[in-house]
C-alpha cells in the first residue's frame, strides 16, 4: 500500500501502517485502515449503515452468486498463487470474501464508505481492507495482477496505473435483461438495459463473459433490499412504488457482462 500523504510505501508495524517519513495510519479494531488523505472522515460518505447492512444481508443469501462465481473463475485464470488481487469499491466485501475463500492470492479491498469497509473487515477473511477514494488509489504503480470493480464509478487512469503490465482489471455492467422482472412492477413501460460499456481510455477489452440467472425473492424484506441496491430506488414514480409494496414475491432475470481489460 502507498502513503496517501507522500506516496512512499507503507509497511505494517504493530497496530499501524507507516511510511519512511513516519506518516502513520492506525488500524481500527475491526482490522481495516483509513487511508483517505487529509482529515476527511469516510463515515459520512457513501451508503449509510442501514443500507450497507441491507446490501450485506441480501448478497449473503447468494442471489448474485453466479456473478461471484464468474469473477472468481476469471481471477483464477488471470492470476496465480500469491499474486495481489484488488477489489476496487469493495462495498461490504461479499465478492472479496467469495473469491478469497476459493483462491490463494493476496487480497486487498477498498471503498470510500467507512460503513462498508467496517462490514467488509468484520468478515474476518484473509484480506486487507482500507478506506480510500478511486480518484487516488493508495496502491503502488503496477503492483496488482488482477483487479475487479463492480457497480461503482469507473476511473480508467487510476485502474491502469495500479495494474501490472501483464495485469487485468475486470468490471461488470448490467446485461439487457438484468432485473427486468423488477422493472415490470415499477414502470408502466419497462425498458431493457442498453449494455453501454464505460469509457476505458488506455485499456483494451480482451474478453467478455455473460452471466445469466433467475432469482425469486419470497419476502418483503428481500424485495426491499434488492430495490434499495438499484438506481431505480432514486427515481421511481409513486404508483410503481405502491405496486412494489403490494408484492410478496418477485421473480426476475439477473444478467451481467463481465468485461476484462488489459493495458492498451
Ligand atoms: C453499488 S456499491 C457496489 C459495492 C460492491 N462492489 C458490490 O458490488 O457489492 C458502490 C460502492 O462504490 C463506493 N464508491 C462510490 N464512490 C467511490 C469513490 N469515489 N471511491 C471509492 N468508492 C466509492 C460506494 O461507497 C459503494 O460501496
Ligand atoms: Zn508518507
């Protein structure tokens, strides 16, 4: 990891990470470290505690396990034992934990939200979690063999900087039919996703993997948890909300495209 103040390598000393210039970052009791530069707290940034818990509980039930499987399979193909793997915007660590349980790699994960990183660290897996911003990733240049980045802002220049010359960065976009069953409830005229890929300057897509499945949610709690994880949560008309509130079960396709990039 890299010192967010001066850019030198950080090494672990007891309960803190320190650089040669003695900048020091304490390890929280849950085991993560806050590497946001300046004195900004990650507490008030990103999803609140309730949303982070709801996301964790939903993912833990395995509804998105087909995606976690596909990410893990790609990591297995594009990295080897002992390589460094980075989960960019790791959220509450579901995908990091899934892959770390299957693969012998050095896992790192970070997110801007302290609430999320705290939950990730509480998973007690063999991974190092830290609070940081994708605009300035506190990782030394070219040290990551495989990075993955799921449903979060894209920052091609930083992704390119941290991966090794023969490394990869993979991202996921929603496929055409992703959550169409939910959209049929929410909207009078539901639409398919356009599968628009992010602008990835300096990176070249070398592989695309399509992941499809169907899920059925049988409780109001799970339906709400899924809804809150989607962008529709922020712009759904009130009649759509009412229809969703009256659903006690929901079946929907899930579909993702995993895009694997190398340096151009
Ligand atoms: C939709 S969640 C996805 C989390 C995780 N990748 C997953 O799929 O479960 C998006 C995450 O991006 C994080 N995020 C948003 N902006 C960020 C930034 N500038 N730097 C780091 N993380 C950021 C949020 O805190 C949130 O945890
Ligand atoms: Zn320093």
